[in-house]
C-alpha cells in the first residue's frame, strides 16, 4: 500500500527543482531498474508489484514497497506503467580528463529534447564513448524521459554539465574539436582521429555562435543526391550523432 | 473567434478513428504548414493568429480562421503552441514500383514510436529515398507527433502501409532485402547496392519472425570496441536507420 505522501514525493520528482532538492530521480521498467541497482548508482527505494517482487532477484539493502497496479498508475510517468519504479540517487560524476584527450568525447550544446539526449547517451554507450559533456542550458539528465531513453546506458556513460566556452578555453592545445554543421567538410573525406571532441548543436539553433571559434574542423553529413534542390533541412540531432560516431569508430576499428 | 464545435473537431483528430473518418490530419508550425500548402497535400483550413496572418503569404483558396493565442492553446497538441495550425487532407499515395526495384526503399516492420517514425521519414528525405513502406501495425503516419517529427519531409517522401509478407512474396526476384539485425554481416564490410529494401524492425522486437525468411542480407552496425563486454543492447531504430542509409548513400556517391 502506497501512502499519499509517497505518491506526492514521486510526482514531485517530475520537476527539476525537487530532484535537485532531494538529490534523486525516477527510473521505470525492470531492465533499467535492475541495471541501475547493479551499477555505480544507488537505488534508494523500489515500488513494485507483487508478481515482479516474487519473480525478480535484486540487490539487498534497497527499501521495497509493494504496490498494486492501480497504485503504479498513480506514480508512473509512462502511458503503460511497468511493474517497477525506482527512486535512484544522483551521482556526482568525476570528470574524465584522460578520455578527454585520448579518446572521443561528445559535447552537447543546448540539446533540448529529452528523447534526443537519452538517445545520444545510448549512442555514446554503443560506440564506447565514456563521457558526454553538456552545456548548462541542455535538458536535465535526470528528466524521466531522458533516463528512459538511455535504456540503461546511463550506467555506463558519464554525463557532466559545464559552461562550454570555459571548457574549450581550458582544453589542451592540439585536441581536435569537430563541429557537426550544415556546411563544412564532407564527413566521409575528412580524416577522423581516435581522440577529440565532437560538438553537436541544439535542435533549433545548431552550435551557438559563441562556440564556433573553438571548432577546429567543421564536418557535414552530405545529403543525397548532391545535386538535389529540395530535401530535409537537417537531420535530427541524435541521428546526426549516430552517423558521425559510427564513421569515426568504423575507421578506428579498420585501422586497429 | 473559434467555435466550440471547431475546437471539438480539431481535438477529435488526435484519434486515428476520427482522422480516418474525416480523411484529414493536423499540422502545426509555420514552416511545416507552409511546406504542406505548397506540396501535393491540400490544406483544408488554417487557424492562425492575427500577427501570423499579417506577416505571412500563402496559397489562396484555403479557409482561414483568425484565432487568439489563448484559443490556439485549446486546439494545439504542442506544449508551446505555434501561431498556426492547419487541417490537411490525407493523401492517397500511389505506390512507387520503379523506385522499389531501381532505388533504395525503407521498410518499417512495426515501428511504434511516433518520434521514430517521423525521424525516419526525415532521414529518407535527406538521403533521397522516395518511398517508405510500413507494416499495417506500425504507428499511424497522421499521428500529430509523427507529422511534427517529419519536419516537412512528409511532403517529399511517400509512405504506404501494406501487409509485409504479401509484399515480399510479390517482390521481383533478385531485389536485395537488407535486414538490420543485432547479428549479421558487418555493415562496413558488406557490399551495398544502389537498390534494394532496407528493413528496420520494431523498437521492442526487431524484425518479426515471419519476415526473416525474406531477408537476403542480414546487416549489423558493429559496436566499439569489438571486445567490450557491456554496452547498450541496441541502437535506437531511427539512429540505426540513419547510419545504414548514410553508409549506403556514401558509397553510391563515391562511386558516382
């Protein structure tokens, strides 16, 4: 039986100010909750149905509240509530200075759509990119739609929010900074490196003007055929991220 | 001034049964509405603010209703309503038998997420793929989230719903059918062709069992590094579509 104050608490976490106040966020779904429970994250509490609790083994030491499906509907943000919802503690991410200079890092400049943010974290995970750096005006990592869209990749990719101009100022000289733009060098004729920053701009405005001076290589994904007059103005930010990461990693794999 | 029955009519179009009944759908946003008005689609009615109507030129012959911003909030499906919303007539799409055999075609097997569907249509547009064929259990093209996510590409890409097993049965012998799978030939060592079907499975279940017999080439997007134990289980369906389309078109562009 879930109490009224528990319902209010879970619902309050839909808002960033309450997530920041309580230093925790919501994750739903069996696979995601179990991955979080086995990761560097701490699961504070689990709300789950009788059936799920009977059938599932998970780490001890987590407070468990048995709930009825109709109660789950009252706390879930999903249109089809899953049998389990967890309250998870936020993680203070230590920066990854090594990967910043020796490996690829994704830099997100103002990504607003939670689905795009979560999908980009999942892309980073697939392509072995260990850190994603976001501008402070990007959507909050702990937004429940971001968490759900990561499909568990949040447990394997570190995400930090920084003021990007200062970040680029402090970046070691010689680290390539690739900017995905609508005009630039053809991605497929450029020479990708095993390290560097790949900067993805916001859905509506691309890479912000104040950052373009830090871009050392402007890259573009060519449309097809090249002589076409009318085509989509751009690709979705997460799709563009997938294509550029695939291309960089492919060449690295081939040269291994 | 918008009437109560107009509000009810626009709101009813959130449901597929009313879209099918009235043979029309909703599109919001200045760029999208103007692209539709100049395309093969017929815009039946526009609801727009005074400012938008004063500042915008568009095709004559469209019924126009001037509305206040607070009225727009009552009919809009967006959290930030745009100054214009259009009622657009559905289009009966003629099949593209030529492109089916001479060009690339995307085949979607049960895509459920409206954002993925719209994003995939936008990808098709970017890479010059003229037709997308969907299984009958895929999300409805005219769902407003699909329409918004196409970002106007709906005007340049034809989308048809068919029973896929019958479609593949009738397919000319020799047309390659590429299936994006978690296990298959490495996309980057496979030999892409200028024509063929690229089949994308549903978010939760991949390509359905009853269709795998029609796949002539199983392709996979390799994760990185290849010896990693833990990584995302899969890529988002739209991201995978973007990566495979980019790869096929890139090689075609290089060999042109």
